[in-house]
C-alpha cells in the first residue's frame, strides 16, 4: 500500500519532511510545473504529509512570496480543519471562523498563483464542512473557476460529487446525476467516467453506516445484496471501461491515475466482470490503493484475492 502510488519523487520529499526540511517541498512543486493532474495529486498528498508538522509554515516564513507555498498551505489548512471535524465527531459543527479563515487561505493562494486549479479544488473540499453547505452562487463560482483552469480535473469533480452526496448536502440522486453528466461530457480517454463508480462507493458507505448505526448488517438492507451487480451497475462498469480505458493514451499508469483505477477495478470485481478486472490489474500491477477496498474489507487481502481470481479466469 504505497501512499504515494509509485511517485518516487514524492516519497523522497516525505523523508525531508520527517527531518524538518521544507526545501524538498519547494523543489518538487517547482519541478511539477503546470502538469495539473500530477500537481493536484502531489499537493493533495503533501498536504496530508505536512498537516501534523510546521513544514509549510517554515517554508512560508522563509519564502513569503512563493506562490507554491501559498497553494500548499491552503491545502494543508483544509486537511487540518477536516481533522478537527473528525475529532469533534460527525454531526458536530466546525467553528465557522476557522472555516472562513481556511477559505481565505484558499482565495489568497488563488491570487498568488492565478492559473493553478488546486486552490479551487481546496475550496470545493472545505465547502462540505459548512453547516447546510455554502450558497449555491458561491459554490457555482468556485466550480466555474476550477473548470476555467482545468475543465476535467478529476479531484475537483470527486470533491463536488461528495458535496452533492447524501452524506453531505445532497441525495443519492443528485450525486449520480452529477457523476453521469460529467461522465457523459468527458472526452475520450479521460478518467471522469469513473465518477459513476465512485458514486456507487459513496452510496455503499452511506447505507452501510446507516445499517450499522441501527445494529444491522448491510446485507439485511432490502435489495442491497445487488448493489454492485445489478444490471445498471454492470453496464456502467463496461461503459467506463470503454470510454476511459479503451481510449486512454497507451503507456505506464501515472501516479495520479492509480487510485481512480483502483475504484474501477474494485467495481469490476464486485460486478462480476473479471474479464475487465483482469485487464485493469494488468495495468495496476501491485499498486493497490487503500480506498475503496477498505470499505468492503481488508484492502490488501481483497486486492490480492480478486487479482488471483481475475488472472485465473483470463
């Protein structure tokens, strides 16, 4: 379970963080440049890596005018405020002032690096924590700004999908509508069709949490035993495979593709499409991501077991 999904340069920077150096952060983001998918991946994972340290503050203090430092600090504040929300417990309100200061950090980062989509991804992420959500006009503005910079930004789409989920500020229907609209509008070879499989995982999590909260097993929820393998679920696995993988540019899987490929692989396994899963395991090799496998059991055990089954049927 490589937390960096094979991004060796990012793994090297983690060692810098452990010994208190911020220079590796600067050098990595400078080298990443405007490769938006890779940059979004790296900023997101770096934010989690530095959230419990003072590394980003040390960088900002040493280079207050560095726009990359502003972008990483904003993403880090989002991770920290989510950590506070988790510590407080589901249903507990997060301090409004802290949320507002996190939004301000994101807007400051957007001003510091105007072309970068990541501050807008950060805003769409923190939006979930507002009681009742944020105003539709403000949310639409943040979404439009992201799409103006990177119209097919996968992480930004995932964050808005979660915003519209029943777990947060929407319904299963609004979440699936968003996922299917984005999937249908995606150009050939774009990973956005996998949003439908991510939505199915979000629905599963919501139903499982509700069942467990009532002292029931998920399998006792009426009709839920078909969640992964009813006709529409199976059809959508095939459709995502055709739209994304069928038209994907040939070549090695890049680090920012690993987690979303795991989502599609997980869906193909549970839908009984082991032919599709076998091809996907071939692309992934040993690069398992903890999510979404962890939602349906032990991730390493599931990944290896399903991979063996898929290979046995190929």
